[in-house]
C-alpha cells in the first residue's frame, strides 16, 4: 500500500524527486500563467471596449482599440518588471 502511495505522490508532483526538473516545471508554470493572464486580460478589455462602443453607438471601435492597447502595454510593463526581478 505504501508503494502505491509513493507512486501516486510522484504522479501528482513530479518535480519532487529531481531538483532541476522542479525548477523547469516552476518556470513553465510561471510563464504559462503569465500568457494566460495576458490572454484573459486582453479578452476582457476587448469585451468592455466593445460594450462601450455599442453604448455610445460609435461607428469606429475607438474604445475597443484603446482598451486593448492600454491593457497590452500594461501587461508588457508587468512582464518586463517580473523578468527584471530575476
């Protein structure tokens, strides 16, 4: 039974045994979460910008473009700061 528990523990947390692999796993998780955060932020900003454009009945999507560019620039700044910490 203890053998099964050890195997299950390795499957759930594969970085426990090898230090180098754990660091790679943490790095992968960190940057994939940054990418996901960027994607969700831009999507939410686009949705809000589209709603504002529809509310003000604008023919050109000013708020959509403005919101996406502002969120993208802010995200790139945060990425720059997080990379400089390391």
